[in-house]
C-alpha cells in the first residue's frame, strides 16, 4: 500500500472502535499516522477490539470522548452513529480540525469507480443481490460498507478492472462531499426520527447523488415520493425502477408478473416474479433495484435471472429459522420501523403470531397497529416499547382483535409465542423498534431470537 504523505507523521484521532474504527486504525497506521483512539466505552468492554489492533499500537483514550485529548490532531475520523453536534466535535471545528470518516476517506482514495446503495429499507438485500449477480457473472468485484465490512481494508485488493460495491447508511453519508459514480436510492421513508428531523434525514440521503457529475448515474424507485422528488435534482443520468407502472424511459419495471428492463428503447425480459426466492412485495422492489444496477454494470439479463433465482437471502431479513410443531418461525430482526414490520406481515398469507418490541423511534404506529388487528392472531410485546406497542394495538376498535401479551425479553416472547401459535401459523419476529434497549445490534437481537427458537422442544 502506498504511503499517503498527508497522513505520514500526522496526529489523527479515530472516534469509536467498532468495524469502522478498527478499519481506520489499521489503514491510518499503515499510512504512517500517529493514531489516537477515543471511545466512550471502557477498556474492559473493548478487550476484543483492542486486541485486534494491538499490532498498530495506537494511543487509547477511553471512557469518554474528551476534546482536550484530540486538539493536537489534524483530522478526527468519526464512526457512523457519532453525533456530529457533540461538544468535542464542535470544539475541534473551532480549532480548525478536519472532521472525516471511513466512508469519506474511502471515496477520496478509491482508485476505481464506485457503485453505492442507500435507502430507508432494502439497501442490504439489494447490495447482497447485486453481489450475488456479480459473483455469478464472474465479475471481479469487492463489497463493503454498512453491510459489515470495513471499506479501507478493500483498497489493497482493488485492481484496474475491479468493480467496487458499497452500502451506505444515512450516517455514513453525513460527512461525505463526493458522490459515487453509480448510486441507487431504494426508498426514503420516515426513519430515525428519534435522532434526526425529517428534513435532516432527507438531506443525508440526498448526498449519495448530490455531488455527481453529468456522466454519473443514479437509480431511483419511481414508486417512492421522495425518490421522485430527488430525480428532479439529479445532475447525472436518472434510471427508474417501478413495481406499480410501466416505464417509458430507461429503467426496470414489473408488468403482468414479469420483470422487464427498458434500455435505449429495447425491452428486455428479466424474470417472472414467481421465481424470486424471497417473500414479500418489498423484495420485488429490491430485485428491481439490483437488476437496474447490474444492467448498468454490464451484466446480461440471463445472468441476472440465474443469479436471483439461486439467491439464498440475508440473515435477519424474513429469515426462516425452523418449523416446530407445524409452526414456521421467522427472524425479521432488521425490522426497526413500523413500515418494515408492515412489509413483513404482508409477506405472509398464513395466520401470524407477531413479536414486537425494543426501543421506539418516535414513528407513527397507527397503520401497523391497524394491520396487526386485521392479520395477526396474537401479539407479544417486549422491551422498552412493550407497553407503548401493546396500547397502540389495543386501542384499535376491531371486531376480532388479537390477544396481547407483554413480556420482559426475547426469550420470554418466543416461549409465549409458542403457546399462542397453532398448526400452520407463522411466528414473525419483526420488532418495529431498535435493538438498543437490550442489544448492541439488530443482528445480536436476531441471534437471541434464533437461539430461543432452536431450544423449543428442549428447554421449553
């Protein structure tokens, strides 16, 4: 790896020692920087992470983000999720210190074109679908970003013919001032309103195409109101996807249960939606987005069809865990908003026992509560939002309302769901709230559900 003179011998700070922080520490150390790591957690809580960078020998400042420890830095790199309005960052800006991030540094450094995907929902599944399509097509590519892979670690493996595929969350877009050459916005809907205003959240999503030039391309979901508004702002080429209507310009759309692409007025058949192995209409939209991206990257319609038909799905996203006593248990821990829970419910025709809970995001609950009354046999709520969700569902005046049980945790929720479920039912773990009341990530919460399900018939 070539040493960048801008970091050699320079003092830099990395805030947050997660996947991004570790990625930054390793990269910056190789670039000859003097690295300080700052994290609000204490050393005993970071033993594994500290061990993973022990060969880098950074200076550690733990138990809080203290501005005085960072003021000698030329650049402060923040991990996603760090509040950009935090006092220590305000102090840094006043002292003329640059604020950057893993995603910003990668966009500045990557030597080849980048394909990036964002959205309020669907971005990980779309990214994974595109990864599978490129793999099946034997296209040299690398994948990273919000999907759980550090970006800077990819740089050593990038060659002149590499395609680079990244998933970007709203907080990873927060510091960037460069947009990828090929971008995709799956949708923009209310999310994270516990931390951002709606306008601020929209502004962050806009950044994925805001800095493009005329030669670049952005793909928008035409069925999403915010995406349609974004399309009027795009500087580069706009390609649409639509599940609801035919398109009269370049794009990918659904017509009579078949997916077609329109490229330079040529209509190409892609596949019948009956061959999509993922449940739910939202996954049709993900397939449309992945198809549009793959076509822009030179993949043939046949290769796209073959790859999607053999796609195995993504963990924690309507993931079938087990069938116990003729009841299907499904892990949809990724559902951290009511909208995603609605999509999960609409993915099944069977009677549903639904498990909801976690930490509420201050999003509207009425539509979800109304649908649950229509579609679910039983409701089990857990965690911080347990009472809030139970009251919202119970307030709906429905002729045949579901039973509602409030429990403490995921394990008790599975135990109660097992008692409520009948043969042929689906037990759907689609919480609607974040995991942060009891878990570090939605993945950790999903594993807790899976482990509890796998114990049915043993511990239960």
